[in-house]
C-alpha cells in the first residue's frame, strides 16, 4: 500500500468520526496523531500490508475495531 494512501485513509476515517488528525515530520518518520492517539510511520514510499494493518490497529481506540475494513 502506498504511504500516501495509508495517510489519506486514516485522515478520512478521522474526519468521519470527528477526531483531530495531524502530521508532524520527525527525523526519519512522520508522527501521526488522531484524537489522543499518537504513532509514527516510516517515510517509505510503499508500506507493507501487514505493517499498514498493525499501524491502523493502533488507532482502534479512536476509530473503532477494524475500522479500516469498513
């Protein structure tokens, strides 16, 4: 999955539930915040599907269980 698609999907899901979405550029990663949950995403152009799923899982508290499958 492309990195831009991962961030776009997360941003759209955050808007749907009314949560704040922000990006912070760090040294080698991008910090992603949705509501009160923060995580980092590497700056690779392609994100492995398993890595993307695990990244999405971190936001289940904010967006609901398995929100990316909807």
